[in-house]
C-alpha cells in the first residue's frame, strides 16, 4: 500500500468516525425518529433504546481491512500529519493511563514488520490519537520505553522538575520536528506525559448531561468492544446507564457504552448488563457493521445490573438497559469530542506524478469499474547522458 493511500485511509477513517455522531445523534437520529416527540435523551435511556431508528443511510466508511481481534487492531494509529501534542511534564505513578498500546522499545530490535511497530514518541502519540485518547504517557522503566494512553492525569502527580524523566527516547534521534522531548521518555517509576491539543476542557458539573443515545452496536468476534477503555470502578453488580455516563464524563470521553457479561452456563445462562466502557472514538469496523445491520438496534435489551437488582420495585418506564451479549448501548456527547480543526490535513497531490485530469471518485463503485487510466508519460530527458549520470 502506498503511503498516500495510507493517509487517505486515515482521513476517511477520521471523517467516518466524526460522521457517526453527526448522522445518528444530530439530524439523522432525530429526523428519522419513528416516534416524534419521544426524543432519545440520556435521562430516559430505556425510551431511547426503544426509539432507536433503523440506521439506513450508508456513509462512506474506511474500515480496517480485517475484523479486529485485538484493541490494537480495532483502534489503529492515526498515521496522518497530526497536530503536535503538548508536553505537559514528568509525572509520578498513579496516573490514569490504563490503555496499554503494547508498544515497547524492548521489541524494537529485530522488528519484522508485524505487531506493534517499534517504539518512537511519534508512533506512541499516533496510537493514542487513533484510539481517541486525550493523553499519552511514556514509561521508561529500566530504560525500556512503553506507551500508554488515557484521559486524565492528576495535577498532584506532576513533579516540579523533569529531571527524573531522563530516559532517551530514540537511540539516534536528538531532535523532533514536532517539538517532542527526545531526552525525556519517562524514568524508573515516572512518566513523560503528552496531551492532545484538540479537545475542550471538561466541565465536570455538566458533562454527564450531554450524552445522547447513539444506537446499539454489535461487536462479536472482537477481542475488545467498540470502545477502548473499560471502567472497572463502575462495572459490576451495580451498573446503571447514569453511573457509566458519569464515569466517562469525568474523564472527558465523548463515547460511553454499556454491555453485558454471560452468567451461568448451558440452559442456565443469562446476561447481566454490567460492563461500562468509554472512549473518544468508536472502532470503524463496528461503525460499518452498525450501518449495514439496522436490526442490531433492537438487541440492547439486557437490564443494567443496578436495575435488575431492584426490578420489582421499579415501573417499566424506569428500567435501564445496558446492551446485551456482544452488543453495546452507545451514547455520544458532542461537547467532549475532538474538534474537527485537528483532523489530519487533506491529502496533497503528489507533485512528481500528477494524477489524470478527472478527479477520482471518493468511493470506489463496484458496479461500474473505471477503466484503468494510463499514467501520464514521463517526459524523456533531452540529453540521454544526463539520465545516465542521474542514476549513478
Ligand atoms: C543508531 O546508529 C548506529 C550507528 O550508525 C546504528 O548501528 C544503529 O542501528 C542505530 N540505531 C537505531 C535504533 O537506529
Ligand atoms: C449503586 O450505585 C448508586 C449510584 O449509581 C449508589 O448511589 C449506590 O449507593 C450504589 N449501591 C451499592 C450497593 O453500591
């Protein structure tokens, strides 16, 4: 795959990821609401789940080539020309960077081109951005750099000096065009932290109220879910939609999702809505699935564990639903989303090989394949000797 294609995919991916909330939470969801007046809002998720419309409109979505089987495949690095992240300091332990990219400088030597690429600061940040996080943290334990992502660091953990973050980042690179600190890639028990430049600060008073129901997303086959980070603090036998939205809002995640875990086995098996996940992006593979299978929207009918416990004392209108097996109830809060101004730069035409006059269609059209356009002929050099010398 050529580099320009990679960039194009990255842009389509970013566009697609941002198109979803616009399409389903904005005009899309409301306009196609089969029950006018009953607008799905976070306050009554049960009603929202029932009012979820069939998501018909196909949107151009570039997907990862294969069904993702790991979080790293579900949330590929953003290889576009991203706006530099800001170095925010050297932090002591306890930071909330729980998403392990699995990138480690210990794998740099003899890398064979599969799995996570060798550790560099830029690759680390591209990976955290690809998964929609606000922060990237580099740990330098025993000189081995590893890369973690998350969406919150505590001011109390910030060290007054950078001196403990003293592990060099790349063996031979002393400066970075993005302004990254090439001599500070964490330390023994400390982290070098970078922050994404494209998010608004979180208003913790109001953030949880800004979510709207976006649909029921299927994800079977993924060794992960449609969102990257599980919230252990609220998952379990007391999960409600509200507690999950609250947990995701506190960390500034635009997406919150609830799903279920199987209890028991065989004919005694049942599902408990007990998992809360958050993220800044939905995995594109599952966006595409969602668009192609509108019937998925009727599947998120498992009661949240907090509702199930006290079901008898509740009226049905107060039930809250937390997805189902392999299905996630997804909520989106546009105030917490990454700003569009930080999406990758548009693809620049390649200067050496101008494309044929006719612009390529954005979406390949399988019905009518375009005949291959011949590449424009390269002008012959006037003096053959010059060509000969050029190649030497
Ligand atoms: C650093 O430079 C040395 C000498 O040029 C080279 O042998 C080594 O492979 C380089 N290391 C990396 C990580 O590029
Ligand atoms: C369950 O969660 C709610 C908040 O969502 C809390 O008020 C309540 O105390 C919790 N109950 C238990 C038993 O932890």
